[in-house]
C-alpha cells in the first residue's frame, strides 16, 4: 500500500531533550516536506526537500533540523525542544518531477507535547 | 511572498444545503492551487487541484472549485452537503519558491 508513515504518533517530552520524528514514504517521491499545524494558523511549512541531499527552509524553520540521506526518509530533528514547539506535525510527499507542484500525500501526524 | 486567505474560520450549514468555502491567494505568474480536507483526528487528503486547463475543477465527494484569475480566488462549492462532510478544509498554493502555503482553514459544521 502506497503510504507515508510517521513515528511516533504521540510524544510527550521535556524541554531540551533532543528528539527525532521519522518520516518514510514508499512511493519513490522526490519532494518531501514537514508541516506543523496549530489552531487558527493552518499548516505552516517547516522544511522541504526536492531530492536526496537537497533541503531548504520553509516558513517556520527555527528550532528544527532535517536531513535527506535516502529518497524514502526525511526525519525531523528537534535538537533542544521548547514548549512553543508543542504542535501537531505532518510529513508529506509529492510525486516525481512535480517538485511540489502536485498533490501531496500526508502522513497520519505526530502530536508532540513539550513540557 | 505568496499568501492564502480563507475568509471564514467556521461555516455552519444545514444538511442538504449548498455551501461555499472561500479562498483568495496573492497573485503570481503561475499558480497551482489545492483544496485538502481533514476529518476529525485524521491527516489531510486531497479534495481537488488546479494545475492548468479548465477553470472549473471537480473533486471527490461531489465538491468542485472554480479558479478565477482576475479575482485571485479558488472557492470550493458543494450543492448539497451531508453530515459526513463535517471536517476542516484547507486551501493551499504552490509558490514559485518551491514552498507550499496553506490557508488557516475553514471548519465546516453540518446541522441536521
């Protein structure tokens, strides 16, 4: 089944404790992206990647890192989480050659709480 | 920078009534526009998209949208809603800088 998977689905952590949220897709998509969803703000793009080893900042990159060493994986890293990073996070991918200009397929989301 | 405005944060309608959810975007040379739906406690899925061609776009579940270049709008419509359409709806635009910009969302609630 074609899908985007994220792990973990739920995470409660404390300020300053490094964490990684994994994202994997099995559709051979080149474009991948991370978003955070906050009430009243919709989805805001954190980082995106056009292909392996090619990443760039979205609108809200502060406090986050990403890497793209393989086409299928795009982990989101919070080196020192803070309470304002409490949010619902979505990973998404988009078909080859579209560069993001086509439908995105979303993962199920990761609800992160930073105490 | 491109932006997307969803004018209504909440839209209550009665079952079987028509509905329109409004979306305006800032102008760009090329536009790629999308509507996504998020059912309670779920991820997002595509309702419909405008990439090029006909300005009237039909999507899943009886929804359609019209791309209006002169008014920079991409409003979503359905002639008769069901209880199952209760969800949050997001308009999105692909920007020329390879970024995706989402609107703040419209929560559609259906009254029996």
